[in-house]
C-alpha cells in the first residue's frame, strides 16, 4: 500500500518535470531515476513516504517492545523522544548548547508512532476534551504568532515542541469526535480519496496556476482566506 504508490508517484513527478529527457529514453535514464528516488523526494510533499517507509521497517521491533512494555516503559519511550527530538532541537536552535550524545535510535518520527499508541489507550472525560480543545486553540494562535515574529523554521517544523503538542491534542480530539451517519457518508469517500489527493495536488496546483483566470489568485489577497480557497 505504500511502496507501490511511492515508486509510481516518484516516477510521475520525474516525468512531469521531464528530468533527464534531453537524451531520450535509455537504460541510463532509468538508472538515474532510481538513484534520484533513493536519494530523496522528487517533490517536496513526497517526504512523507520516506518517513513512513522508515517507520514501517522499524515496526516489527516496536511491536516486540510494545507487547512486553509496561505503561512506565511507554511513558519513558515517549518522554525520552520528546526530550531528544523537540527539546534538544529547540536548545540547539535558540541557545549555544550543542548536544554531542549519539541518540540516533530515538530520533525522527518514531515518537509520533508510539505517542499515538499511548494516547489511544486512555478514555477521556468531556472536561478533559474541552481542555485539550482550548490548549489546541492557544497553541495554534501562539504558533502563528511565533512563525510571524521569530526568524526561525523551528516553530513550523513537524518535530518542533509546539507542533508535537498540537498534534497530540488534535489526535485525541479527532479520535473522540462523534459524527452522524449523514456527515459520515459525505466524509468517508473524501477520506478514502485523501491519499491520492495529497499525492496529486502539486501537479493540480501547478497546472491551475498556468490558467490566466486563476494565475493572479496565487498572489492576491490575504493568506488568511487565500490558503483555504486554494486548498478547496
């Protein structure tokens, strides 16, 4: 479900950008495509595959750990990841502190994987959910302000402290939300299509931007309403 779309869409974006087409189709071109795909995403949004495939390869090891882990072990894993990844990154970004310890085994997105498992084990009261919704709103406003005021990409990073906490709040809230059958019937097909939409959206936006009627929209108006409009 992941490897095949990864290969197909990596090639689609290479073909769309006509990379290496100057000398025509050849074995050398195929080899160059393979090397390019191995080296990294062929379009920015395809980074998702590289993180996900790494997590899936690591899953059998995590599965053994989770099967035998106590709650204390799970807290330790998630807590250690939060310190090593978001907190250490913050220190290295905004202070002279540099971390020299080798902590690669706990790096990257593995903490999200385990945090989702841990948060999914609890039952939440209505008061707790309202509190998480308020925290999500506060963090959203704070993140927007920090991205505007501070000259750093940290607060927009998927592994920044603010984004990790916002993601945890959103995960719990979305997991607990109850929707009616009518809304579910509307959302379910969109949910099934979301992966394909995500993969294709860069081409769609780029091709739309070529149309005279739409081109000016990309630089017009406030981002507060233009980003949702372009998303739609």
